[in-house]
C-alpha cells in the first residue's frame, strides 16, 4: 500500500517517487518539516518546507481515503452485495466523490419515498416502465393495484419514486449534473425580507448573482457569512433546461407512455434529489476553495509580520497612547525586562504637556533609553508628535509599532503569569516595547488568529486555519533560530522537536543551573533524548559559549566536518570562522562522504561566513505626513507616505496616519496586471500612496500606488 501511496503522491506533486519515499521515511521516524528541509537535503534531494508539507498533507489525505474505502467495502459486504467488479472499482479509485457515488446505491437510507414504494411491491413495475417497451402501460399497471396501492395513479407515482432514486444513484447522471454546475453554475443571493436594515453592510449582496467559477474567495466568504447571520438566502444553480435535456437523453429511450413516466421521474429526481445533493457538494467545494485562498493570504501576512525587522537588544521605552486615561509608559532593559512604569497625561482633557515632557525626558536619561516604541492605536499620532518634539540628552529613535493583538496578550494567562501585580495597560505597553525589540519573540505569545492580518478568519475552516498558522509560526521561529539562554517558553515551544513540556523543562533548567554553556548541555535537561536533541539543536543558539559553532546554524552532527577542515588548514575553528581567506583555500569535494553531500557543505560554508546572523532585514524609522491627522485633512490627488497594515486578495490596506486605513485596490497597486497583491506589497512595508477618493459618510478612503 505504501508503495502505491508513494507513486500517487509523486504523480500529484510532480516529485520523484524516491524523494517522496525517503521524505515519508523521515517523517515516520519523527523528523519535523523544518529539520528535514534544513539538515536532510541529501536525503530528500533538496525539497523545501512547502514541498515536504505538501507530501505530508497528501499522505494524510490518502490515509483518510483508505480508511473510508475499508469501511464502505465492509458495509457492502455485510449486505451481501459486493461483486468482484464493484470491489475492484472501489479499491482502484482515489477520488472521494467517485467512491461515494459508487457507495450511494448501497448506503443505508432513512425511509425514502422509493423505499415506501418498494414495500408496496412496486419495484417490478418501475423496472417495466424503465425498459420503455410497453404499448399498453395501463394494462400492466392493473396487476399492481392491490394491498396498500389503491389505484393506477398511486402505482405510477410509486414507480416514478423508485425510478427517481435510480436516476439519483446513477454515477453517469451525477457526473452530468456536476458538469453542469461546474460550467454553468450561478451563485446568487437575496436579502431575507425585513432584514434590510440589520444587514446594511451586506447591501452589495441583497440582489446578487455571478458565475460560481468567477466568484472570488472574499465575495464567497462574505455571502456565506451573510447567510450564517440570517441576512441572505444563498443558492447555487446550473442552467436547468440544459441539464434536464442531458439527463433525459440519458434515460428517456422511447416515445410512449412509459417514456413519459420516465421523463417525469427524471424531472422529479433532478428537482428533489440530484440538484440539492450536488448543490451541497458545490457549496462545500467552493467554500473549501475560498477557505484555502483566505488561509493562504492570512499565512503569508502572518509570515511577513513575524519576520518583521527587529530593533534587537536595546533599552526601550514602550508607550501605550490614550487621551482621558493617559499614556502608559514602561521602561525595558535590553532583555525586555520591566524596570519601571507610570502614566502621563499630555492630551485633553488634562493637557499636562510640559509635566509629561519633563517626565519622558527624565526616564530616557535615567534608564539610558535607546528607542521609543509607540502603539498605533487611539491617540497614536498626537503621542508621536508630542514624543518627537521633546529634546533629549541622548540619541533616541522613535518608532510607531502595530498594536494588533496587544490587548489580547495583555488580558491573557501568559501576561497574567508574567506580570501578576500589574494591570492590562502596563502589560499592553510592555508588549508594544518588546514588539519593537523582537516582533517574533513577542507575537508567538498570541493566538495567531488574534493578530488581525487576514480576512474572514472566523468564517474559514478553523482546523485548517490553525494548522496552517501553526506551521507558519514554526517555520518562522526555526528559520530565525532562538537564543536558548534568553528565549521564553512560548518561543521555545515552536522549535523543531521541542513542544510545551521540553520548552518548560529548558526554562526550569536554565533558572536552576544558570545559562547553558554548550549545546551538548541540553542533553542534561529532563526528557531531552537523543531524538529531540537531533531535531532541535541546530535551531538553538548559545552566544559566548564554549564553542563558536554553538552560535550558528551548523548542526552538532556536522561539527567533526568543520573541525577536520580547521585541522587540514592547521588553524582553530574560531580562526576558520573569522578568516575569509582561509575558507577560500578549502576544496569542499574532499569532505563529501556517503552521508554528507555538497548541499550540507555549502550550507556549512554559508554559516561560517556569518554565524548566528539574523536573517531578518534591518529596521527603518518611518514618519507620517505631519499635516494629515484626520480623514477631513485628506484631499484627492494628495501623495502621502504610508505603512501597509493588511493584505487581502483584493488589495491592501494602508495606514497614512489617520484613524481609518485606506484601501489600495489590486487594480491600483501597479502599472501592470497583477493577480496576487503579495507580488507587490508586504506587511509593514513603507509605501507612497495617492488619494483617489474620500467618502466621509462611510469613512472610506480609496488610494493608489500607480506611478509612484
């Protein structure tokens, strides 16, 4: 069976069967996707994380289909109806829809109209009608008027019910209807009477129709949300006349009374059984496709957010801005520990500007602050202007930081455990400050769904969303690597091979024994076996430890290779790392073995060039246009600096320094045609935008990036 799976996955993903087999072997041994893609390139033939993830998904899917087939086969066998041909067809099929169609005639049913007619003894009549050979049908019908069947009309009705069920269970008929849905299906919606006011935000869908195959992911999810909220009635229908013609050509074989009965049964079957059944199928199919697209966009946005440039280990003043309740200030050391907190009131109604300015200036001096992080929520612009106008005794950089999810974090158990004696505002300000230092380390503490960089995240399949977002977080954390002596439990949890228990054990061990001096010391952590060590060690960094390789992405299993290189060059490992000229003398071909190939050697050389280097970009300071503070300040044609805050598949949202984010529609992103906004923009990218239109009533701003 496994060999069959390998060849099916190979064909589906266009990856050689050998690569698939070896990758599945590694996965079955407990290797993680980040580990396989980084440290087993020779085994997989250099497959990346996406390809390995796809192999795993396909394997899971085929395993599920196999389980379903086994259950179907035993169900039909118990009924004594499993013919060799049927068994062969089910065993050879890997298409879920086809398998369910084959099972449909044998599926245990609740009491149907056809079942009632069979109990009345009308199945032989249905068979006679279906042959469509009778010259005098009523003569034959008379034989069936007995028992519960009172007259000819009842007999014919029962026979038609049985024929309708046969039509519904006919594989060819179902595929013909599917074909019509695929090519002529129209999705339409109408507002439910009396819900016009309550559902005003769905106004665009009150009387809407569009070919299903052209309906974009965000429109489909909006329709389904409107339907779930009881505002819209949504339906999918093919071209009915064409579909019925097709079905009748398949089943109506003559031009007599029996043929008329079959034609009526086909009409009934389509309306009562086939159309509702295939409509549900297409509703689910289109929803799954829309979910996949929305989840893809969300995961890409999350990746960009997690890999946003970090300021690094600097002393930071975090500011959570506010009007009436004041601005919360927190001073953090270079490790993100809270040193001091208090509130200032520079804005209305208190307007204590000079007192607040003196306090900020004093804190910057006292705690040797390097940078100030201001949350981008309420009163952000006014606070930024207030902070930048203060004169400081030392050089201080000012950044505006996304607050998305900070309130979720500040009220969470994680924040309560870390700061039990402080309220949510202090915790929120700490989160803002830490996000500037290291967005990744801070954002992993929040459920990815709450970070607010997707569309319709509550409407998509929640299991698929969680799986995709967790994989994205895992991929980002392992790509960057973590300092094992400073990383939080939450960050360590996502490291390949660790999980919550080992992450907690590492933190506890660190607290008891002090900082780790080497990667090998990790093996002393309770429950850290050789397998978990193998999977995690390459992603855990130790700065200033016993060996410089411990602060690199070189895996401990490859240390002997680097030591042999140093020995051959008659130098130390440290000299090999710091001296570029020495590295140039190496002939890598000499170090190839049956286990270590050129891909691993090239990775090692890249790491030796810049060990422990953070792969994320350097952070840049950004300033909004000082003349624009509210939506009323915007004028058509105005060109402004902005920051991309969210990306959807219909465009992106840009913060230009006012409360409302403006939309750059996909058609306004570039001077050329683009099908995916991520080809042009990324989250938190600094952009220039032109104001196209301002709708003050609906608080909507349309922007363009064309020609800028």
